[in-house]
């Protein structure tokens, strides 16, 4: 049994990770930012402490017993009321955590990064040696790049860090942009394709968790991309329609119309302070797309990823079972 500490445990990936760690018999301690979350997760058998990575004093001494730290804590969104939150939470928060861990006996730190941190220009495929060219489409992407630069400084100082770069993660309970799109296509609510030639580096949550847990036994100081396949958005539409046995969608929403919707929705958000329907940064990210190769993880870890077809089949089955898709 290992003493595992998890930041970002209440997020999408974090929820699956802590569940698997607990099932495997490890002790799981979570950092949470609200009393509501503390009460919820303690009732499920987890140990929790209230803290905020932006406040270095709030995490003093909290990781002294940690053997393995999974750092998933970050803000992953295409729009925030305050752009500086990307940098305060993602960059400064990570720096505060690593500074705190320097004085502990932690054996391994598994940092969950993103393909956004190493995304290459349109049409180019990223690998573990890729460095972002600086053509940031969003503050989120820029913050993830800066986080990796920060992490590299601590790796160079000898800290036992593993960096993982997953692509677009989906699976059960995915109600983010990708999941909503699948549900919309399957329910015939989305009637036109968007950015059909753009690539998504897709991966199932099961693959992300399996590979992440492999590093409980493996040496630190490594970096791995976690991606199943690079798939065009247009092909996702066609595959969902085929699985659902409905007519393929041939209509394509022109880019000018997408950007008009995007700018209008952000204009409205300026007054409502609510998340826009289609954030500009999100649309830019979708239009540019991203591709990455996971050949290193396939070879070194002998891991076989779920295919895009298998991922979509699993998602649709789960959405149907839980009544998010009308049969």
C-alpha cells in the first residue's frame, strides 16, 4: 500500500484515478478547495484536506507523508472571467506544489500535462521531444506550456517527476465539448458538421488511468504522450451516425458563421459573466486541431489503446444506458 496524494482529484480524470487507487488498496489523500467537496469525498472513504495551491501557506506540511503525488490540479477551460487565473492556478500553483515537495521524502511525482502544452502547427504531429512553437490559440494552452517549462526546472534539479501528455480525454460521464457533441449528433440535435478537416488526438479515460497507474512501479524522469488515434472531426460525425444507424450529416457550418456565433456569445458573456456558448479560444483550438503520436508509450509500456471506433461505441452505449441518447 502506498500513501498517494492527489491534486485535482475532483475533476474528470481525478475521479476515475482516485477510485482505481482505492480499489488497488492504496491510501488516497486529496486536496480539495471547498468544504462541500471535503464532506462529499470523506463520506466516500477518502482522506481530504482543505487547501489552495495558489496559497503556499495552505499546503505547508500537508505532503510530509506522501510517497507518490499525482498532480492533476489545474484549470482546464477555454474561457474564464479572469484570464490571470490560468497562470495563478496552473503555473504558480504547480510551482508552489513543487517547492513544497522539495522538502519531503516523496518518491515520485506524476504530473498530468496535456497535448496543449506541446501542440505543433496545423498538420504537424507532436512527440515527446516536441516544443511548442509559441503560436498559442489560448491562455489555457500558453499556461500549460509554461507549466511544463516550470516542471523541467525541477526535473533538472533531480526531483522524481513523470510528465504525461494526454490528448482529448473522453469516456463515461463526459459532458465536456466532445461528449456534448457526440450526444448532439446521436440525438439529431446537431445538423451540420464543423471544422471537419481538423484533427483531434482522442483517448479513452480507461487508457489514461491504466498508463498513469503503471508509473507507480516505473522509474521517474520520463515523459509520455497518451493518445489513441488522431481523427478528423468529420470522421467522428460519420462514425457516430453509422453506430446510431442514422443518415450521415453532409452540411458544413462555414467558419465565418462559427466565428460570428463565437464573438456574439463572448459579447453577451461580457455582461452576464457566464461562460459563452462557444468561446473564441475554444473555436480557435478546434479549428487548428492537434495531432500527436503515442508510439513511445505503445512500445515502452506494451500498451494497446482502444481505437476511435471502440471509444465511440463505448461512449454511445453509456449515454444510451443513462438516457442521454434517445433510442
